[in-house]
């Protein structure tokens, strides 16, 4: 067995592995794919990609029942993302 970072020119080997089988191959400018191989076959893999993580929400306790406060925060955050060309985010 060998563990290695799969070079983009070999990513066709991922075509039958989810999520790539369903969603297609990722953009190598933003993704890295570590793999474990046995006799040249990928037996384990994961994906590392750059992303924008939208988190750290805070509303002062006395304003938590006022939906206008959160709406204003969301509108500004969304406008900021759009202004900076961010097409999508991960939120937890």
C-alpha cells in the first residue's frame, strides 16, 4: 500500500468514486485528493478543498427575538459575499 497526493492528471481514477462519480471531477485549482492505493487501485481517498465557512453568528440576547436584527445581518453578509465574488459558502 502507498499513500500519496493524487496528481490532477490522474484524477480520472476518481470517476467511479463518490462524490466524483455523481458530481464530476473537481477543479484542481481548489482541491487536493489524498489517496491510499493497493496494486495501483485507489482503496481510500478523501478530498481537501478551499472554501468560505460562514460561521460565528452572534446576536445580543436582548435582540434575539427581533427578526429585523438578523435579517439586517444576513443582508449585509450576503452583499459582502456577492461583492467579493464568493459563489457559495458552508454554514454550520
